[in-house]
């Protein structure tokens, strides 16, 4: 029974890591897309 419990803990922790990683990637992409107009405006002012 100890092996099954250990295996389930491993599965749960790896699932949690995958969910957190997916949410982190989604948050990063969302932040870039939201900030893109401001970044483009600042870039145009700096290079013009």
C-alpha cells in the first residue's frame, strides 16, 4: 500500500507542477499581449 500511496503523491505533485506551469505561460503571454501597445509606443518614441 505504501508504494501505491507514494505513486499517487508523485502523480498529484507532477499534475500540480504542470497546472502551475501552464498558468504561468498563460499569464506571461497575456501580460505581453496587454502591454504590447504601450511597448510599441515607447519603442517608437525611443527610435524616432
